[in-house]
């Protein structure tokens, strides 16, 4: 590697570029021709190379390595510079300084097809006085090898105070460091904007948005069709403006994935969770979240809120015990669904998706109107359900076999309706409350406390429990294509009177269905 002395720097700078600022002058040893510097060997600059605002320079690495000083920028640009690499094998820019960014831009800078590796920040797109950088990076690789704490002055692999466009670029920080640091304010009180597409960002934080100083400046980050490895940080109250679009892949199981990426995604965005995810998830309208094969989405306490978005589970979803139908949300328990999913005065149906155990008291209050569909599953737990403060609760069981069970105790200080289900205890109704039992099965020791409507009756089941059923309900079975009964109707009616000898099916509510092929058969519900 060839190291250029300060004397040679001044000499070549004078003849190659005319009279320049001696302190900022650098040299490429006569490699410049018509504003294009083409490397013919590896070069190490002795000091920073400054480009004034009236200069236009192109640097072609040509497959070689350009190394910067140990204590300053490699390039400090106020003019216009393009950095390219037309070599058959690609070279790179390398900066050993651990306290200074590698490339600083206050003018117009384009980096195309180049690798920039730095011990500190790779690129600082800056704003100062009347200067504000415009940066374009494409088909490039930006790397910081710095390790340590992000709190000690680090500015990210790419720091943006101005306007930047990044495309088809890989930006990689080491563990604990930032990939992109979007900043605003400082002495110039300027906003910043960065647009990133078709890129891969990797760091402890793939992006951090931050305002410097007490001002109203903003940091806008627009990311599309990219892979994002790490967390994200940005506070709207501090000027962070974010948007995500296209096909986004995230790989970090952190709540910021939801709070920053998912929350700020535009309609039509598809976000693939290429990791096992087990924290908050709320999908905006028009946004699709994909859980790919081999990955697991675990539903936590505050739920998975799909809403008007879309959730595609190609892998697995675990821990979803209850589904909130109107809100289109999943929760592990009834208590979580009611607490986090149903707002005050809200109305919704909670459908069980699996057997669940309630470990906390379930409060139905604040004018909430909730229907619990047991859906054939069992709710266990020693905690109680308390209906209060104008709360309304209805139990149904829409499953085919009506096998749903509810074992916690129920105390009604509001309004309770039970249409179906098997209950370990009859509900307790306190003064001023209303309990309507249109169905359900209850233990024998509680049956004396049950008050039922006039059109219902209580029957004893074979297991000793009791069910509430309609009185003398008639059911009409209609065959759309009448045929001649294989068994005379009179014999069928006789069988119906003797269910012990019938080949029919005894259902949960005591209905005996007689096996018959015929046009119309009307019969009454049979009781023991």
C-alpha cells in the first residue's frame, strides 16, 4: 500500500487541481484526469480529502482499496462526488479511524457499487451552516466494525441529517450498534429524510430516529421491500415519521417490530415474520402479516389484534384460547379478551378455540355486552366471573356436540343469559340483577336455586345433572324428496314413546331423533 506524504499531497494537489486549501488537500498521486480519479493501485491518504462546493469529482476504485487517515474523514465533500468501482474485481473503501466517520457529505454524493468499511460510521450525510447533504447509495455495502456501547457517541453505520436515497444496499452494524441513524435539528434546525428500498439493514437497531435539541424538526424514514434485522426506535413526539411498504421481512422478536414497523405500514404492505414471535401484535387496515412455515406466533396476554388487517399463519399459532369475533383478535384466556379486547360499552362475541384455564377473576363491567361461545371446549379455574356495573354476559355453545363446559363460579350483579353449556355451578343472582336461563346443564345440588322461564322445564339427565329445555317442543323433520317409510309410522311413534328401545340418538337437551326415512314426521321431546 502506498502512503502519501504531506509534501507530496501539497505538490500533487497544486498541479492536479490548482490552488487548494493546504490543510484539507490530499493527493491521489496523479491519478486524476478530467475530474475522474481512477485508482491504479491501493492508496492510503495521509489526511482527509476535501472537495469544495465548486468541484465535481468522480473516484473510480477500479478494483483497488482506498484507505483513509486514522483520525479524520477520508472524504469531506461540499461539492459533487461520485464514488464507483469499475474494476473486474471489486475493491473497497476502508477507514481505520475509531472516532471519525469515513465519508462525510455536505453536498451531492453518489456511492454506486462500492463497499465502505469503517471502524466508526461509514457515511455521515450531514447538515451544517448553509450546507445540507444529498446522498444516493445504490448497489453498495456499508459496514461498521465498531463494537461497544451505542451511548458513547456512535452515529450509526449511516447517519443522516439531510436527504438520502438508499437502494439495493446492505448496511451492517456489529452487535449493540445502529445500522441507520436518522437525525434532525442540531445547529441548523433542519429536517431529515431517508428513503430505503430493496435493502438489508442489520444491527441491534436497524433504524433509530432522534431529534437533537429542543426544536420541532422531523426525521422521516421510508422503507420498502427490505429485510430488517434488529429493533427500531422512533418517537412521534420527537419528530419521528415512519412508513413501510411493499414486501418487508423482519427477523427480531421485539415489541418495536410491532410498534414501529407494523404500526406504520401502508395498506398493501406484506410483512413476513421470519422468527418465532411472542409479543404484542396489532395489524393495521390493509396490512398483511405472514407467519411462514417453520415459525411460531405465540399469543400473549394483550393479544394478537388483526382488526381490518390480515394474518396468514403458514406456520403455527400457539396460545390462542379465545377469539374475539368483532375485533378479529386472539387472546390466551377469556379474562385477557375481556380486559384488553372489549372496550367500555363494547359489544363482542368471544369464541373459545381450545380448553383454557382461568387464573384471574373475570370482570364483566363498564357496560360491556359480551357473549361467550363455549364452542365445545372447557373453561377451568377456581376464580370467579363477576358481572357488575351494567355488564351483560351471555353463554352459548355453537359446537355440534354441545360439549362445552364452564367451571368457574358466576356471580351476577348485572345481566346474565345462559342459552347452553354445562356449568359446574348454578349462577348466583344478587339483588337488582337479572338472570335468564334458556338452556344449560347444572349439578343436582344447585338445581333448587335455579329460576327458569315459564316456557321451559327442568329435566334430569342420566348422569344426575339437570338441563333446562323448552316444554313439549315439537320438531318437524322434512325430507325434500318424500319416500315411503321403511318402517310404518305407527311403529316409529311407538318407538318414540320408548326411547330405551329406539335406535335414535339422545342429544344433550333430551331430544330423541328416531331413525326414519319419510316425508314429514312430527314428534315431541321425550323426558325421563
